[in-house]
């Protein structure tokens, strides 16, 4: 966005709707990538404008005809300009991201929450487990803590362990534990997967681990390269981390427990690597794929 366009927008655009429309046009012209919690330029433009104006994301439609003050217009345009210049996911500029109906703090130390696992948490992992008997949950590769904390909020009687190898990521998870008031039930643990969890067993083990192959990581859009490589890249076929989870999971699941792991684009490679394993590939009403479920019995039979 050049200075002339910026000045023209300030002089000619007046309503909230105007600035959403203008942001869409600018984002399309700049050929930005969308996929960090928004599905396209319209979602991203609306999220950006509403955040800049301290307005809720469920704002009634009538408000979009509201006229912005000059200071508000400048604030919106400055945030739009940063999104285009820096090519960072919007969540890193706003320091917030929605997940499973809650708002989480995020910065460049963690991946931006966007996993379809949110839908599973909202449904209490039904019909795969009886919610009333869930006592302990483990979130491996927790990052911002969004999965662990959303689980704690969905299962108020359960204890949740949030594990990550990154001390930086756990600092963000701790911010969110405090922010969402679950410090008494969510424990953050620095560990290389199960290394620090000897003897611990869980009713649910859930993970959104690194699963991008080295070659695929190189070709990702610029926005992904703003995220920690440690949270994305996982070896030649993207399965280095997943293999280790599968190998150790039998020792950490209760008898009726379940293992849920997101493998995204590595799903085909996983099936090729373990053709005998009856992975249950989950479906989602809001879209998304590449997430498998195994029961404790299946995990112990095949791994």
C-alpha cells in the first residue's frame, strides 16, 4: 500500500464496511496467503478491522455502516500496511487467536492456533470416549497451550498436562493458563515428547505435532516461515515426531484411552509407512482433515 493510496483511503473511505472492502482489495492485490485461522481475504479483513477498533468478532451487521474517526481510520490502515509489508500471520500482529470458542494470546514463539481438533474438543471427543470418565488428558507439542486449555475448559473435572520441548512456547502457554484461569488444572511440562513423563498414563492423548517434510517446509508461503520451524518441520517425510509418539504411546494410555494425532499433509506417508494399522481418519463439519484416532488396544497391538 503506497502513501498516495493511504492518503486517498483516509479522505474517501468513511465506514467500517468501507475499510473491510478496502482491506480485501489490498490483500488480493498483494497476493497474501490466508490459512492461519482465517479462510480468505474477507475473513482476514473483517478480523483485522474489528481488532483495530476493539470491536467483537460477532458484531451485528448494522454496525458496519458506522463512520470511523480519522484516528480509527489511521489505526486500521497502519495494521493493514503491516500485514502486507511484514507478511506475518495476522495473529502475530494482533497477539490473539480464537480456538474452540476461546481467545488465546499468541506471538512468534508459537504456531498460530488453527487445528480442526478444536471441533473434537467442543464435542468432548464424542463418541470416542465417555466424557464423565475422563480424568487425565495429555497435550503433546502444546505450543500456545490452546488444545490443553480448551480441553481443561471442556472437561472441568480433568487434570491436563501440556508438554512441549520449547521453553519459549511454554512461556506463552503459561500466559494463556493465567489468562483463561486454569492454572490449577493445567500443568506445563518441558519435555521431549514423553521423556519426562515416566509412569504417567492418560485417558486422552492428543497432539498437533510437527508434520511437514523438509522439502515441503522450504516451499511454504512466506507467512508460514514467520512461525517457529520447530513446530512445523519433522524430517524427510514429516513423520519423525509422529513415529516417536506412536512408539511410546502404549506406555502412557489407560486401558480405555484414545490417541488423537494431527498429521495433515503427511497422512499419505503415514499410511504407506504403516499399512497394517487401522487408522480412523476423522471428519469435521467445519472442514479439515489429516487427523487420526487409535484406541489404546490398537496402539498396543500395532506399536
